[in-house]
């Protein structure tokens, strides 16, 4: 399994018991969806390694208390502390309406209600306080804040996102 075929679920944050149980922080709004997993991929030395789960349960909302097969001591648990957890993309819950996963919209056409087609979404920059659509129009890169008020419709059938941006925002990039 390659990392590109997976999504980040969380990180093994700390040990829970002397029998090798760990607490994993889940980076999700719906941790209950992942309470009954049979296995996860743990990233060890830049490789995704499958780990099978004997039992798990939610712990204090964002944490999953996990007992992995073959991890039965504090020493064994120490070896996976801080490791990231991944699941295949097929485990992501299906989103509808104007909600979307960042990876899902790459390649979608971006259309503004006033200006028409403005380019193709090539990525999402989420390293700033406000995530940004990265849109390519020829040699020009256009950055548009991902604000709910700007997103009119996510049209999955036609691979298109319809936007209503403030007048002048896109023109800043095109009027060079």
C-alpha cells in the first residue's frame, strides 16, 4: 500500500497500559466512525506496515484506545509511539453537497459565476490560516480562499466547482 492511496487518520500519542495498549489521536470530526477497525497502516521508517487490532474503543472523544496484535508490552508500544496511522482512501466516508475532500477536487474545473471558467484546480494550499484553492489558468496560478460563501456548488458529475468570488479577486491575477 502506497501513502498516496491512503489518508492520514492520526498518530499514536502515548502508551495506555503496561500491556502494550496505546492511545491514538484521531484527526477527524467523527472519531466514532473508526472505533471498530480491524487494522490500520502504521508508518514506520517511511513504510506503511499493516497492524491488526485486537480491540479498540473511544477514549475522551478524540482518542482511540487500541490493543494491537503482537504489541503486548511497554517496550513494544514504545517502538510505535509517535508513528502516524493511515487507512486506504476507500474508508473515507462519502461526502455530499458542497462538502469535499481536498484530494477529491484535484483536476476539477473552477468556474466563477461572473467570469466563467477560470482554470483547473491543481491543489489545495492548507499551510496558511485559510486553505486556498490553487487554480491554474495557462501559466498563471490563481489562489482563491476556500470560504463557504464563495462555493456555490460542487458538481461531482461534471468535475466542476462553481464559485461566486468578490469582484476584483480573480482580476488581481489576470491583469498583469
